[in-house]
C-alpha cells in the first residue's frame, strides 16, 4: 500500500497527512522574487523545491492551482518599514523607469527558471496589478480596529491583534514579550504605537517615485500586504499550501497570517512549507563574503570559487539530492559528484526509450527481479510522500537504472521480467526522471551529428583506419561523450 502524502507543516512543527480543503483541487501560493536584480541561487533552490512539489501533486492526481507572485513595489531596502523601495532605488541608479527595471529582471527570472526546467505557475500576479485589492484590505483592517493611520501611513496593530487571540509569533515560534524587549531600543519611530507594528500602507515622501493615490494620501502598499491580497484573491480566504524560503518565515509570513486572520477571522493557510538556505564550503552564502553565485556564473564556471562549469540539469540534480528542509552546501566536490550522478541517470534515460519488449517462452520469469523493480517504484512514491524526500526517491530511481542498464547490455532479457513489469520499469523511469524530478537530457550536439560521427567511427574501425578512429574518439571527448564498444553494438554515452 502506498503511504499517504505527508508534509512538514512549519506552523505545527510536525509532518501531517496532506488533506486538501477541496480535493482533488489544491491551492498553492509561493512567494516569488522581488524583481530588482538577478535571481540568486538561494531563490532558485526555493523555486525548484516548489516546482517539484507542483509536479508531484499533479503526478498523484491533484489538480493544482499554483500561484507565484512578482514583487514589483513595496519591498524596502533592509526588508523593514523604512528606507527606499528596492525597485525605485535601482531605477534611480540605472536612470530608468521602475517598470523598466521590473521588466528586465522579470525576463531574466523567467529565463533562469526555464533553463532549470521549472514549470511556469498557473497564475503569476504582481503587486502593482492589485493595488485596488490592497487599498480595500487596508480599509477593512482599519474598520476592524486592527490598523491605524499615522502621518499618511497605515500600520497593523500587533497588540490589538493579539488581544483578540491572534497569536502573533506562532509560525516562527517567537514570543511577543521577547520580541517587544528586542525591539524597544529601536522605538524611535513616532508614527507607530508599538515598534512591532508593521506597515500595510506607506506614505510616499516627495522623492519616492513609486506612488499611488489612496484615502490616506499618495503612497504604496507594505511588502507583506501584497501576498495576503493576491493569495486570497486567487485561492480563497483559506487555501492549502503556502511556500517560501526559510528567511521569509519571520516577519513576512508571520505578518501574512496576522493580516489574513484580521481580514477574514480565519488563518489563511493549512500547510506552511519552507525551503532551507544554501551554504558554500560550510559558510553562509553571502555577497559580502564573495561566495555567492549567480546561475550564469555556475553555467560558465566564471567565478573564483568554481573549478569548472556546471550545467543547469547538474545543478537541479544536485539540489534534489538533498532534502529541501536541510541546509545545502555548495562545493566543487559535491557538484562534480552530482554531475557524475546526473550523467549516469541521463544515459539511462536515453537508452530506456530505445528498449522494447520481446516475448520469449524459453526465458523463465525472475520473480525476485520483478519484486525488486516494483519495490523501487513503490519506494520512489513512498519517499516523495514522506515530505517530498527527493534524496531517497533518487536512490530508488538508481535501483531502476540498474535494471535499465542490464537490459541494455543484454545481461537481462525483457521476458525475464514479464511484459507488465518491463513496461512498469520503462514508464516509471522516464516519468519519475522527466515529469516528477524535472530532469532532462542536455544535448551538447544535435543527435544527428553525433550519430553521423558514430557511423564514421564504425566505418573507420572496419577499415582499420585507426588514426581516424582516434580522431573520432577525440571529437566525442571534446563533446563530453564517450564511445562504447560493446559485444553486441557500438554506441555512445555521456561521459560520467
């Protein structure tokens, strides 16, 4: 029997059986990028985590509406309530319109996600496209006594919210009194009744170039408010899954819970999920330490800490080898090992599609091998049902790869598996690799060129033109490929 899908819920701090509000429909919201700069690898890990979850939920039969926003206003430098808007600041530096900045980095983000073979979300709303909803939400919170206006800005009242049983701090596990003690020394903000109160609408200073009219004067929405408004607009007052990076747990997601509860009287999300951070050689990834990578730097190898280039699918495979809730450490050794593993897998992916079943009554069915294959298929599902454990899922995939290679090398006859198990092996290997894990074959050359060179290799070998044979081998090596001289055939593969 397949184990039920369990997801780790940050809110309850335990794995819970996934029970959507309205099965088979699932609503999933993921905090997208603030499009003021190039997307970094920490973002990529988060988005690949939820891309895999989106794929797996679809794989097991759910109909998923996946909403991932674009933050194009309201996210201030320092992530707080004061300072310049990140996009407005970049627009001034680049001497461009803010929406030119948004367009540039949105296009880059989409290109990077496509390079990693991440599926696009069902809906990708932007903060600036939902100004009406945000202003209405501010009005509602004021009317309910949970927000107040001060000098043209509007703040969410944390103490009033907690007096009504809100429980601010329950997602992150932070205690309100401790938070108050930590922030009291910063209480120089005369506008706020309490230093923990957060902005849901900010008054725009004269030099602020991103501004909209509102009942409280020209301004712009608070960073936290946009996600509450867009998630509930497209998924309802309560929805199933909210995802993001671990760094968003506090205060961003804590504030979303407070806003959602304040607006509807209900906690907006059933399952909160957070992907952990990246480290490099054991240190936190940071621009100031000089150890952060942009995806393009990984693909070209153009970075002082990189010994070589690593392909997008190698990096995706590398990230999937670690559980999404664990810290993932980047190192050349780990990436090289991932490259080898990915190439083994993609070699299997290429050849499994060429295999076909042949009945042979003289070949006895091997019940042990049948059970092993079925067990690995089951094991893959059980692993992903255990809080999306892709690392264990991949281990089961390599068990299937062993049988793919045995069939390919004629060490195992298809009839020994029986047609049903043979087809299960073939279909599952392709489906798990391409559709669930999102790993595709990366072609260094067109297959037509490679096959043409291989035909020349066979011809030169038959004619004993060994100097030309060596030239063809050298060509394959330059392409990261190897020629395989086997007893029954001559073929090529990706160099592992």
